[in-house]
């Protein structure tokens, strides 16, 4: 018991009112702790907000990159659309020139045969140039009429043929890659009345 007594005698004796001051300080500490907790919650909410905004910005950047790639691809594929449409006058006129000469006229005139051969060679060069840029002539005869690709110039009944089928091409149509550049002008089979 002697050591215990020594410890008790060595313990400081609280001054009067010290308990009240310690309790008041602890209350003040509790208020500070609550204020710090509130600040911590506010900071955590801000962090979550920043993380969410970062995720959204990242997603928007990915979408913008995809749009940019798509736009570049479309520009590469379809950037020459206006030019190609105007250029189609050349194969049209070459086809008219080649179609205007009759076989019997060619047999008697060497110069005419030479010019016709030149037109045929030029047609091949023009067709290849168009194909190199993704422009191809449609072959609609026998296909079902599609208003996105064909322009019906007339319709008539034809026994033995399905209605709404193309049986005659007046002017050829052209596609540029997977889009219609110019609709083909066609004659369509009309169904029975």
C-alpha cells in the first residue's frame, strides 16, 4: 500500500472550478469537431462533384473524337460530291456520242470508226476515274423501284413482269460510296388496274 499512497500523494489536486473549465473546453472541442466534420462532408461532396465532372468531360471528349473521325471520314468519302455530280455530264455526253452512230455508218467511214474508238477509250478512262473516287453507275434494270435511288419517268403494264419493277433506264444513276449521287431515270412496270 505504500507505493499506492505515494502515487496518490503525487497526483495533482484539481483546483476549484477546473472541472467546469475542462468540461467547457471539451464542449468547445465538440463544437470544433462538428464544424470540422461538416467541412469534411462539404469537401467530400465537392470531390465527388469534381470526379463526376471529370468523368463527364472525359466522355464528352471521347464523343467529340468519334464525331471528328466520322466527319473526316465523310469529308474524305463525300467531299467531291458536288464536283462528281457536275462531272457526270462527261460520261452522259460520251454515251450519247457512242449511241448516236449506227453500225452501218461505221463500216463505210474510217474516220467515223476512228472517232468512235476514241470515244470508247475515253469512256473507259472516265469510268475508271469515277470508280477510283467511289462513283459507280447503278444497274437498276430488273430491280424493284426505290424512290431513294430511282426517278420514275413513266409506268406501264407489262404482262409477265412484277409490278413496281424497273424495265427501262432512260438516264443512268450513280452512287458515291453508299449514297445516291444521282437518281436513275427509269420506266417502271405498273400493276394491273
